[in-house]
DNA sequence: GGAACAGCCTGACGTCGGGTCAGGGTCAAG
DNA sequence: CTTGACCCTGACCCGACGTCAGGCTGTTCC
C-alpha cells in the first residue's frame, strides 16, 4: 500500500507543504518516487510520520525529533513509553492550570482578589512548568519523585510561601559565605549545605547525603539549575555544588 | 511598585527580548519610561502580561491575543471563563492522546496493528467523518496488512517464548475462572486480572491500575482486541474487561 | 571620583516551521 | 484532447522571538 502526498496529508491532518518540508530536511522521506517524480509513502513512512507528529505536538524541535527517531538504541516501544510519560506530564500541568483558573474564578466570585504576584506564581512559569518537567525527566521513576509528588500535592499556598522563603534564605546564606571568602569545602559552607539537604528532606523527599551529592553535581552540569544559582551570585552554582558534595563526604 | 525589563522577565520566566518584542508590537507596553529611557512596568502591566502569557500558552497568535485583551466588552471574568474552557479542551485532547498512545502500546504487545487512519485519528479529528468512507474503502480488508506489519522487538526468541507462554497462561486462567462460574468481579477473577497487569508491566511497559482499566474498556470496545479473547472462549472479552476494571477499582 | 561591571537601550540580521504564490508537468474522466 | 484535480520545484514571506553589535546608565567598591 502506498500514498501520495495529498492523501497522506489528509490522513494525518497536515498540509502538503509540511510533508515537502519534512522531506527536504530529511525528517520523513518517502520511501519511493514514481517515474514522474511523485512522492510515494509506504506503511513504514506513515509509522515514522506519526512518531514525528507526536513529538512535534509535545514541543520538540524537528531536528531533535530526527535525532531521537534515528537513535538506533531506541526501539518503537521506547518511544511510546517516552511519549506516554511526556503526555502524562502535560496532563498534570494542564490540570494544575485548570485548577488555578478555577481557584481564581472562585476568589473573584467571593470578592477576594489575589495579588498579581500570586497569580504569576500560579500561572507564570518555572516552578510548575520547567522545574517540574525537568525534575521529572531526571527523577521520573524514583521513589524520591513519587514521594515529593505525594507530599507537595497537599501543600497550601501558605506552605509554599514558607518553602520558598526558606529556599531563598538558604541560597543567600550560601552567597554570604562565599563572599566572606570561605572555601566551598570549609565547615561554614558545609553547614549551609547541610541546611539545604534538610530543607529538601523536610519539604520534598527524603534526601540522604549520597543523593544530595548527586543533586550537587547536577547544579553545575545542568545549565538551567546552574542559572538559578548564578542569578543570585556569579560562581555560586559551582560553589554550592562543591559544598554539597563536600558535606556529603563529611557525612558518609 | 515598578519593575525593569530584567526583573519582570525573571518574574515571568521569559526573556528581556520577549518584552522588547511585546513592547514594539504594542502588546504589553510599559506604562512609563525613566528619564534615561528605561522601561518601567507597573502592576497593571504585569497583570496584562500574565493574561498574554496564558493565551500564548494556549496557542493564540499574539495579534489575536491583543485584540482579545483590547476588547472593551470583555471583562477579566470573561477572560477567565474563556481560558477555563480552552484549558479543559486541551485537557480532553491530551487525554485522548494518552489513550491513543496506550492503545498503540497495547496493540504492539498483542501483535495487532492499528490502521493508519486510526493512528492519525486524534490529529485530524474534525474532518475524520468526511474521510471515513474513503478510509473504510481503503482498509476494508486490513488483515493482510496488519499481519505484515507485525512489530519488531528487542526480545530474543527465548524471551518471546516465555512471554507468549505466560500470556497464554493468563488467558486460560481467565477462561477457567469464568467457566467455574465465578463472576467477573469476584476475587478469583480479579486476582487473574492482577496477574495480567503484572504480566504487561513486566514485559512491556509500566501499567498502573488506572491504565489497566483503560485497556479493559478497550477490550470490548475494539473488536480486534475483543476477537483475541473471544477466540479463547466466547464471552471472555467482556469477562476480562469487567475483571480488569474491578481489579483496578480494588487497587485504587 | 573614577573604574568596573551589570543592566538598559536601539537597530539589524538569523532561525524555525512552515504558508503562499509562480511556473510548469501528470493523469484519469469525459 | 481538453478539463480539472493533483504533483513538482523554486522562491519569497511570516510570526515570534534569538543573537549580536555598538553605545548609554547606574551602582558599587576602592
């Protein structure tokens, strides 16, 4: 069985131009051409196109989709599992957004008005989107993640305020120690690292020193996490990372 | 209270460039400039930016966002209602995609191939009726194609022997329990259902009770899946479906 | 008070994922 | 053998920013 561009486009709900584009960039190539030069897609091409569309829908840039699909270590089942996980992430995030809108609607009907900052926290960004998506990607099927999800789902807004204040506090304590000239493996720095570890354990999930050391490495390896610390003070990401790992060594 | 571009960007989780862009196209304009020409955003600007970001997240082109927000007939509550509706739409759509991926995962484990139009269903939904006739004409006899499209997997032949033996085993245990007269929601039937769930989890993909319940529904709703069970014993598809859903209920 | 440095400004060009003609070949039906 | 639907390859266009470049501002630290 084979399809022309137009047929496939209708089937997949995309345009002919999109198929031309995917052909040109080598993302989905028709497995054959007719003598007249018409593109001819077969079943395996459909298969691939479907995968592409799911990843596209999930917001992946096409180039990355290509490398994902061309990875010889990833069989079809692996893609399905990954897509399933990503879709569930999205489901959760959307549910959170729906809940936030409902909350705001209710607040309005009751004459309570949320401050702009509160609304940004709920809706805006980072905490519920990027952080969560990234963290889940990393900790996807660990106990830690599950535990964190269970605990945080019960937190009230007041809890969150406290969590954030505390986190902010620890960050700035790190910055202070660094500015004081103490090295990252000094007792002072390690003490703050230990506070950091306990902050995580208290609010999110059980974080033993070993695991904490893993987080420390991530703080420099992953630029997004690094950026969070670099925003507070330049060089802080590396400093925190070293301090955290030194502290883990001290405990172990 | 007022914010500079950089501050607002960090607050909202966007870049400075994005704010410049929104200023230039007149979407979010700072309500003031400092004497040096710096942009200065106040609370109402922040408010507006938040609305913009929600609509953007929902996929609206910026120009349309502008006309929506500048509509004098649309009060804040109207925007909330609209956003709520759109978010619920997205929720439904995402749920449909999750279901589609789960269906495909299950199809693979059972060696069934979905038809192309079935797999693209969620992408072209609006017009699917229009092309249904064409698709059915094309795929009236889909068996040959289905069989030719048998999945390939990373398992060794020995693995497959074990997988199939196990699956076969579970099916026949279902049939036995049914023949014994136990109802589909009896403990005995649910126990087999649980084995079934664990079989899938062990060999194919992580299948939590909820997802298992979804599969259960599909076993009767989709005739191809139903046929697999009906072949073992008449009425088994419905029986398995009920048992699986009862078991999921028990777990939840 | 001046140097350093983060942060702000305005162009202006680049990129990604296609949309939209233009100019021309292909093919089944009538 | 014409008509109309469909296909081809350029080539340019667009939205929503990213990414310099070149230059001003303002705080901080000596």
